[in-house]
C-alpha cells in the first residue's frame, strides 16, 4: 500500500538538544498506528513536525507523495492532514455548531464568502449537525464551547479535526485528562472513525494503545527504537528495558495485548 | 439572543436557522439608526457635532474590524485616517476635472484606495509578534506618517494645515452648507453603507474565520485557515475604512490639520471602541456618541478637567464593565430575558 504520510531522516534540534533524531516513518492509507514512548521521547515534537507547527532542521515530510516539508500548517491541513492537540485548542467563544460549520466551510473552500451570514449554506449546516450528532454533541451544539464540560470539549477537539474528512488524522492523547466515566465514549468515537482515514495515535495509556493499534512505533530520545505489531512490541526486550520503572508498566500486562511484563 | 430553552427548540428543528438568526436585525439597531436620522429635524443647530460623531464612529468602526474581530491591537489607525484626509483634501483643493470627476464620492474612493494601499503594505509588519509588538509597530508607522505630513509641507501645508479645500457639490446637487446639514447627511449615509458592509462581513463565514484567528490561532491554522492572508485582508479593509473617515472629515470641514495624524487621534478612537464594547460593531457607534456627548458636557462645564473625567470613566469601565456600553446593555437584556422566562 502506498504511504499517505511519510518522513525521511527527519531531524529537529532545539539549540543543542536533539528532539527528533533521524526518524524515517511511513504510514499506509487507512492505518491504525500508535506512537508511544516514555516522557520526553519526542512524540509531540514529531507530531508538530508532521503537522507543520514546527519546521525540521533537516529531512523530508511527504503527504500523499508530495514533499510538504516547507509547507505551513494551514496548507497541510487543506491537503488532508488533520490533528487534535494534547491540550484542547478550541474557539472558546464559538458554539460547537459554529466551530464545525467553520471547519467544513474552510475544507470546502467556502470560508472566504463574505456577504451572506453563516448558516445560509444548508449543505454545510446539515453536515455539521450530522457530525455533532455522531459525536454525541448535538444537545450542546448551541452552547458556548468554553462552558462545556471537559469531556465534551475533548470530543469537539476530535470533531473539528475530522470535519474536513482528512486522509490522515493525528490524535495527540485524545483521552488525556478525561474522567474515567467519559473515556469509553472517546474510545468509541475513535474506534468508529472511517476505515480509509489513516490514524496515528500518540498515547501514554497502553490499554488504549493495544485496543486500537494494528502497528506501533516506539520513540526514545527522539529516535525510533523499534517498530512492529503490538505482539512484537510487547515482547521486545529493548522496549521492556525502556519502560521498566515507568509508571505505564502495568499497561503492558493487558491480557489481549498478548504479553506480560510483570 | 433567545433564551436557552427557546434556543434548544429551534436548534433541533433547524440548526441553520439558529445560526442565521444571530445575524438578524434587532429592534435596538433600527432604533439607533432612526434616531440618527431623526436628529436632522430634532436638533438642526448641532449638525456639525453630529457630523463629527459620524466620522469618529467610522474611524472607531475601522478599529473594531481590526481589533475587535481580528485581534490585531493597533495604536496607529490615525495614520490611515490622516492619509485619507490629505488625499481627499488635496483632490478637492486642486480639483480633478469637472463634474462628475470632481465629485466628493470620488474623493472618498481615492482616500480609501490610498489608505488601503498603505495599510496593505504595512500589514506585513503586524503579522508577526505579540500584542505589544503590534502596538509598537502600528504606533511607529503612525509616527512616521505624521512626521512626513509635517515635513512635506509643500504638499500638506505642514503645521498650518491644508487650506482651501473646496469640495464640489455632492452628486452635483448638494452644496456643503455652513450649518453642516449636507455634511451630516453625507457622513451618516457613508457610515451607514460601510456599516452594512462591515456587519455583513462579520456575520459571514469570512467573519467567522477572522474571529477564529482571534480566538485561537493554532487551531485556526490546523483547520487550514491561511491566517496571514486573512489578517492582511482585514487590516487593509480597516485602513481603507479609516481613510474614508478621514476623507469625510476633510471634505465636510474643508480643512485638514496635522492633528488628524496625531497620536491622540488614534488613542481616542481606540478608547471609543473600548468604551463602546470591543468586537460588537455597535460599540464603535455608541462609544463615539458617548465620548462626544461626554466631551460636549464635561469639557464645556470644566474644560481644564476633561482628561480627569475621561480617565475616571475609563478606569471605572475597565474595572466594572469589561464589555463596554454594549456589554452592559447585553447583560441587562439577558437579565430581563431570564426574569421574563422565570415568570412565564
């Protein structure tokens, strides 16, 4: 399968610190991939390089075979690369409906219209309402985003990213900080994403990782330690070494993950 | 805004209608414009004051577009105001041809184009950096333009001001009379048309994307909004609006003084937007009325303490009513709405 997102020898230095070290990575269309690694492994830096928030020191990023290394974030987004953020990045003064209407309008090239009011395009509005319905946000679609409970905001963070029907979606810790009672809802939403959308999940929570991912990349000190299927990763001695002493060790003993560490 | 319960009912039925309803005209809006028109008959002796208010409101409106809806802090809107004033002033003074080419409306167009062009060029300076950087850059540009106005006295008249500005009759029909009747009607009409455009813009998808940039630039970029391009466009529009306001001033007062380029002008206009309510459009209008009315009353009663009262009002407003006058009125209306629905 052709890679929809690819990097070649990607490097990022911050002063003397190497945050991303020679990462070569390929994501096939429709992938369910997880990016894991201990704190400070460079996961978020890598995601920022992919999405265009940061420019690499050297190396190349390809989106659908096109070199997008020098493209700004908004151009990559228009080309089908969407992401969520570890810390919610929402429009606090908007309603969820306005948020999604804007995202869809932008994706369809309608966001430069300037004479008719927002909401007059019936196609955009009904697509937005449908999406909010699917993500269980329909009942709060007219509320102020800033006043929504955190779990709902987290769902909206996903909704805004998938509104453009991207080819690639980077999910940066989608369930981070969500109370236990609302986690399942987020996991269900992630599980229900369209199969043709390639997903990259950046996650600390091994339970979530092993439920979701068909393949994994383990980052350590900015570089790729190992790549493989969940079973291979769990049984890899180097991965065990890295995670020993980490709080997340217990996650590795998930029964359906096929291996035990403890 | 409707009450929450009513909103929810509309919501499930037709979310689009709920969005469009936000752009619908409300009765206080009609009231304000009808009042502005009624003033023609109510207070014929104060046309000149009303004219000043209308012009100030247009300048404030230009700041609200840039600051209130797009989040660009500016202390330099006076530069565009002044450029517009000098452009229209020079066009009227030296005259270009005869009617229809000498019409004041073409002066407005010329002023809008010149100010818009300079706004476009300087917009690239305000794209980067924090609020403080933008404040300093816009102020710096304004200072440069002001000093140019002073030094190029063979064009601008320098400190003596631009004399002999004689605009042709409006549409070849209406002379600018000494009472300011034509002036007020003219400025009010221009303000109204540009206000309608601004109102349509902020309620449109374009306006939504500008508010998105103001609200969260990281997310705006992540959904594909070309942030820089949008900011260039709105800053240019804002500059053109300010330029047209300056042109109105030059044509209706038939004089341009260096004061139009002064820091005080930019600062006053910014103050007016804050007074009235940032990001509301009507804040610019109501703020101008309040500012001028306050000035009219207080400065004639105790001219030496004008700054004192202005300062006091500013401190009180920022401490107790962050949303300005419009914010206060909205809060009041919401409270009444809630009281009414509680009784029902």
